[in-house]
C-alpha cells in the first residue's frame, strides 16, 4: 500500500464518474481496486494511473448483476484490510414508464442500482466497524427526490440509495463510519447512450470532472448529502427539516382528525 491513506474500491470504474473518481483518488495517493465489466478499459486506466501517480492499482472484471461476480467483489471487501473507502458508483438507467414494462430489464436495473449497493456495503461494514473507521460514498441522483421524471423506476432505485445512505449515517456515523450520498443531475457520461438517449439533445449537463471535484469538496467537508448542481444549500436543508418535522407526528393511536371527519 502506498503511504498511510486507505485503498479505495470503486465500482463502475472503467468510464465516466467511476473512472474520474479513480483518477482523483489516485492523485490523492490512494491505492485502488477498480471494478467494472470492461476488462480492457480497466487495464488501460490502471496502467495509466500506475504510471502517472505511482499508486498500486488492482482490477476486478465483474458484472455486478451476476451473483457469482458480485460475490467475488464482496469477498475482496471483506478480506482486504487495505480497503478503507468504498465508492458505490456502478449504475444504469432505463427510460420509459410502467405501462408496458420490460420486467427483465427492470430486474437487472434493480440488481445493479439497489442489490449490488446493498450487498457490497454489507460486505465491508462489519470490518469497518471492527476497525472503528471507514468511508462509503454512494452515488445516487437528484432524481431520488424527483419521482415524476420519466425514467421509469430509475428514480425509485436512486431514492433507495439516498434513503439507504441516510439510514447508514444514522446507524454507523456515531461509530466512526462516514457515509456520503452524492446526488448528481445530468452528467456527461456514457450512461445516456447505454439507456438509449442522446446527451447532446439535453441542456444543463455537467462535465464529469466538475461533478466529481464538487463531490470531493463535500467529502472533505464530511457532508452527508452532496448535491453538486444545487445553488442554494438551504433548499435541501429546508426539505430535510420538513421531513424531520413530520416524524414527531407519525406515532398516533388514532387516524388524524382529517380522516375521521
């Protein structure tokens, strides 16, 4: 391991947000374990980062929707004591609503966006707790709070990632584990092409480097929720405060008066 910094395991690391996280982490001095389906791209990225930064880089070719591949990555997280940072970035999108659903495609989306995030986190958390330290970055989306956007169940999967991150923060934060949820908006990556959309027809699309750099500012500040495109942090704070304000009213012996009139 290079230096005293923990190694980082990054999923979806061959392109886009994941590859940019890998580069930024390498330049900070973190050794890396890079996970993605595209072995060739992983090897090219790993070789470049080794040459440019001197960090150690391992690659794991894995399709996280495949149970056997996912299990291999889980085992690495459980067993490799060098890894102190998990970046759950791998994800996919699928357009279209639920009127005529492709259930198999939706199942694959859930396995990648929800199941893999859950299982990889579950693999590493016991070790982090035993060590009393560790960090997890979960890449969600602003669509976690915009279910009306016409991307089928994608928003729902990212709402899970956000809620899951908040649950982890509440449970594990007091025990030394930092969990950051990052909520990008439209970002210039290959996810658009893979989901059948032309990114060049969209407006307000952020460069991936700018997105990741902003996410690292939030990481260094130990923000719980980082929303790089949001100009006014007070809007998120008000949103979260409104949610918390409702909590005291949920424990009731009877239905609210408005339902008993």
